[in-house]
C-alpha cells in the first residue's frame, strides 16, 4: 500500500516527530544531544527552515518547523541520516536508529500552532523527567520565557500571539494547561 502523500507548500508549518527504533534511545548522553543540535543547524544552512520550538527526549524528538523552499522530507532525510551515521559510528552500532517514517502534522491554525508548541514544551513534564518545563535543558522553552539565547530557534512568531510579546504570558500559557 502506498504512503499518503504529504501536503507541502512554502511556508507550511509542521509538528515533526521522530522516534528511536523499537523506542530505543536516540541520545545516550549530552554529547549526542549537542551533536543533534549541531546537525540541525547545519541542515538549516543547506535546506533553510524556521524552527519555532523543539524538544529532544531520550527516545524521540519534537520539532515545530516552518518550511521555506524545501519539503520537510528533504530536511528530515538530511538530518536523520547524518545523525544516524554519527550515532552508529560513535557507539559502534549498526542498523536502523530511527523507527519508520517521521511524523508530520500540518499546522493549520494559530491556535493549533500554540497548542503544539505547548505540547512540545510539556513533554518532559508529562514524562516525569522534570517538574517544570524550564528545568529541562534540551528544549527551546527557556529561550521563549527568559533572556536565554538559543541560536536554534526563532521566538518571534510564538511570542507575537501574546500581549507585548510577553515571555511571561507564554510561560503562563504553557504552565496553566
């Protein structure tokens, strides 16, 4: 059976998720997480996109990604293949790192855009890894609610939905779910 063709157009925004094969870990340590973020930046140079939020969990990732000129399949193929090669070489492994095709939900409204961003940032809280989203170092949450600089994301679009682009308002929006 053929896969469903994914809708794409320049400026399309997606909630992209990718899980480790058999739900196994994608990141063994912080070095792996730093490498993934480095490859994310390098991929953005080759296939420009806007990253609004992200979260690197132990066995899966979430990206809130806006395309510019490239289909997300090109972006994810580059990112995932480069990370899998790095991971397998570093940890002396062979075979698939990722489970199946990446998930891509088209964001079709500003309300859904904000809900997905909140969902992404609450992921470590729901997994009981931390009590508060700001305590998790591997997401974009702190760049949206504090003065912390995160070169991987653009905060303007998310914050534009809140009065005076208030970081505190976004924090309350996420935490009062």
